[in-house]
């Protein structure tokens, strides 16, 4: 089955840029989606189809996908961005969703 | 606005059963595919089961095949997950999630989750 690999933690100072990676074999051939999850709340879709943002998501959130790595980039990080972030793809061969292990973003 | 509210989570003995519900509102439930997803303590999200909008097709993760059954009642705007033969490894927060209407390959809305604990 397809495996997505994320770093467990990423730390960044307020106002700086955070990059959260999602590794997978030839992941550039798949559409990657990203979710933000704060404790006790419903997960929120922040980027879909590699680079698109749902309405209401700030432009500070952006995505890219190339080779074996997809990346979620958060510019001008704010304290409110502190959360877990996970990537997801859909394995069309089995009609299964696959999630990365998640990355905890800490704002210093 | 779109709302998904899970219920039915509880403390249950290993080997026991539980039925989770997800009440949907704010959209035409019968137009959307739905999934159940869980997160065990200290672990990442795990997709469990997917049901198409009409209920005609169902796909399950290998980890729950034969034990968990997804279903829906479009007249009641509700999604269900029947869980049997629960083990400690099933302890997690369980989420229902709506598939995006156009792509269906990602989840555009999630509920806040319901806690299931399998323990003696």
C-alpha cells in the first residue's frame, strides 16, 4: 500500500515561513491534500489538489508537489497556526484514502 | 452552514460492539459520498470506510474488513458505523467526513469526532 511520510515536528518563529513535507513514491503523480487539526476541533482542509485553497483559507497557506515530495508552506506564521498538519492522497487502485502520520507545527 | 455531528462513542469492553452515528445538516446529504476516519492516541489519521452518495458502493480499509460496517440513511441525513469485535487497538477518536462534491478524493468537511475506548 502507498505510504506517506511526514516529519513529526516542525518549529518556527512568528512571522517566519514554515515548510511541512510529505514524502511518497513518485508523489508528483498524485493529488495531495492538506488538513489542519487543532485539539478538540474538527480537522480543516487548507490545501487541495496540490496547490488550491478552499474559500476562507488565508493566502499564507500554499502547496507544491514535485518528484517524491509535496510541501505545505505557511508564510508569516502566526500563533494561531499552531496545530497538527497532515497530508492525504487517494489511492485510486484500491479506492482507499491514505494519510501521512501528521506533523505538529510549534510556533516558538 | 455545513455541520457534521458524531455521536455514539463510549467505553466498551474488548469484544464488544458499538454503533456510531453522524448527523449531517446544512447541505443535501444524499448528494455526497461520506467516509469514517479515526485517530488513535499519538497516531496519525486512519481512513476506515467510504460509502457512495446513494449507498450503492462501499470500500473498507483492510484493518476493519469483516468487523466494521458503514451505512447511511439519506432520509434521515445520517451516516453510521457499526463496529463489532472491538479491541484495544480500536481505541481512537472517530470522525465522519464529507467527500468534496466535484473531486470526491478529499474531505472538505469533518465532524469534531466521538471518542471510542475499548478497555476492560
